[in-house]
């Protein structure tokens, strides 16, 4: 059954949809990872005279500093789309376009442990020689898994009703 769409609505549905980072999530990440880096940095400093435990704590400090750096650099890219989803497929920030026909599997992985988010990522398995699997962390996107899958279904099906799973 075809759903009526006005010409303006149909034209808008033909346009690719740009997905951006969420400013609020990135700012929250900057605050959390700043506090984490300061906390683990202080623990590293306190554990220096107590043997080799400081090496382990310093590695945790470096990891939290890396996460802080990732959030800050993403804040500088708020005006650039992270994903571009359209009729031709999904375009990633590195310019790779994966067409709908080349996708074997399109997953939005959202794992948590005891209520704490561990990882959120898009994973696409393709029939192409390169890339066989394309992965991208999407924890700071302004979109959740349901919106992502509905959008992918909408564009991959030609703008009609969402595909059944």
C-alpha cells in the first residue's frame, strides 16, 4: 500500500540525511573524562613511591586522557556530518560509501554492563573486497539505535514503509 506524500515531502525524502555529533553528549564526555584524568593522575602521583603499581594506574590515566582528547576533537567537528545516509548508501567521514546492495549486514551495536554503556558502534559487513567490515564508534551521535535502523530501512527500501525484521 502506497502512502501519499506531498511533492515537497517526497523531494525532502530523496535528500540524504546528515547525522551529526551531539553537543550535549560531547560536553558531558569532556567533563567526565577531565574528572577521570585528574582522578587517575592523582592516583598515579600518589602511587609513585609504592612500587610498580603506578605503571598500571598511569596506563588508565593515559586512556582517560585519550578519551578526553577524542571528545575535544569531536567538538571541533560539530558542523560536519559524521554519517550521510541516502538512497545510494551510507557515507562515512573518511569518504567511504557503502551502497545498500553491497551490505550483507548492518548492525547498531549497543552494549552495556550493569547499566553502564560500554560501546556503541555501527558495524557494516560488505560483499566488497575492501572494506569487508566497516566499523565506527557512534556513542556521541545525536541518534539512537532505533532511529538509525528506521532511517536505514527507509532509504534502503526506496522511501517506503520500514522493512520487517
